[in-house]
C-alpha cells in the first residue's frame, strides 16, 4: 500500500505538526506501508543542510523547493507557504501515483486545496487531517469576520476540498462537530495527536536536583510550557501570580514564547514567585516537563472547535496533573472530569485557582494522584502506538 503524507514541516524540524506526522509516518512504515512524506525546504531550523530526497526510518522524504525566510517574519512565512504550494501543485499533478492514498494536513492551511486540484485529474484517494481549521481560526482570533469577502472565498475553497476527500480526520470531537455542521463534511473521524519528543514520566525532584534548583524544593511548581499566543488568555494566570506573590509555597515556571508570553513577562517578571525561560529543546522535553508538579493549559472558548493545544498531550505523557483555564467545555475538560486528571477553572477565576494551588501545596499527594491518572489517560487514549494504529485503519479500511 502506497501512502503519501503532505505536511510542510518534517523532522528534524521541530514544528509541532512535523513532529506529529514524524510519529505517524514511521509507525505506518513499520506496519508495512510504502510511505512517502512530501515536505518543504526547512525554514524553522537551518542547523543542517538536508537533501532533496532521502530515506529515514523506512520513510522516503521528498523536500520540495520553497523560500526559507525566518519564521519571525510574518510576510516571510506567507511567501514560504505560497512557494511551497506552487511546488506542491507540480508534485500532485505529475508525481503522485494513481494507486496512492494521500494524507494532507493543514500545514500550510491551503495545502489541502492544492492536493484536491491534483485529485481532479488523477485517481489517488485523498484524506484530510485537520490540525487547525482555517479560515475559522482567523475568525476566532478576531482577525477576519465571516462577512469578509476573503473569508468567504477561503471557506468555499476549504469546503470544496473537503468534499473531495474519502475521509476527513480531525483531532477533537468539537472540531468534528464543526466540520459536519459548518462545512457539511461526511465521514469525519476523530484521531487525537500523539505526544512527540518521546515524553516519559520522570521522578519528581530529580531534574531540579540535577539543575541545582535547591530553592525550588518544598514548593508546588506550576508550569506553563510551550506557545503562549493570542489563543491563550493570560490575565487569569497573571492575577493568580499576584495573589500568591508573597506565598513561598507556590512557584510559577513559565517557558516558551509568543505574543502573550511577551505581555505576561513584561507584567510579571518582577514578581518573586515567577521564573521565566524560553522554549525547551525537544530532546530534553521529558526532563523539562518533570520540573513541574502541576501543569497549565489555557484554552480560549473562541478556539474550542478550530484547534486543540498540542501541549496537553505532552503533559499527560509526563504524568503531571492538568490545570485547565478555559471558558467552555471541550475535549480537554471532559477528559479531566472523566479521569480525575486535574482541575478546570473559568477565565477570571484567579481566586479559585490560587486557593486550589495553596491546597495542593499542602497536600502534594493530591497532585501526584491526578498525575498518575493523567498518565493512565495518555496510555489509554493518546499513546503513539494507539494513534498510529487508528491512522492505519482509517487509511486502509
């Protein structure tokens, strides 16, 4: 069976979707599929010059040409995506065999539309993996209204492409409902993303000792790790930090980057109970996440059915309790409630969050128990082996 996976990033690049489909591609190859990954010229990481074609872990990798402006440049990223899609159009029209099963992700968002164009003149079966739902993400972020002409054009293009798919795969029940109701998609399958970086649960305190963080001992370490962008409201967390600024039992460890990370750091850097760091290297992600006793996920209600924070699965894999700050019910809140893997707080509930952290600091066993439940939830629902098997079934049945 020939499977072609199209995603603009792929390992050794560290972009989240690239890492996810690195797990999926190698897992499918291990099951006997002939897997080709079509990606682009790296622009997230330039630490090595990568060949146009190579085979890694049984997967053939084809890197198409695109510009490689740094990701810090907004217009550079747009040009990178546009040039990748031009190269992709040539590939899907002339280089994909008719008997292939083509799995296209939403990185870049309009890559699915390009693959659907290729489907017009060929016989390959097209499958979509919706990671972020565009243009709906732009609407949720307040950057584009549904009455906007450009929004309508993008929406119609995406709807047309989805209707060309044999199956549509997405990562949450809420996104599945939106695809059915708003786009009229049929045959929608929910397959969560696996954890990346090989995260495993490590003992509490071991990494703190290795790094010489003696001042952290005896404290409840509350960690936020990863992207902290416009989809992640920060005021609730900031107010909680201020409430607990003089309580030596609780320490906040904030790592990552993004627009709201910068805002939070500007306003909270002088607080005595907060430590800021940049992104953690993927190869040391287990050690990084093990610094925490509990971990934060912030999920704005406006984004509930258009994306899902990838950091959530990594937290579960690390065996740490999840504290969700969210304004609506979601797959994450349902997971937490069903498996007792953490607590959920509304936006603005800073007093309640602060009180819970104080209780946990005096009863660490509660956080440990929730962490064990989180790891069990990961093994039951989100392990790489389970996710790959679900993709294999979706693509073969």
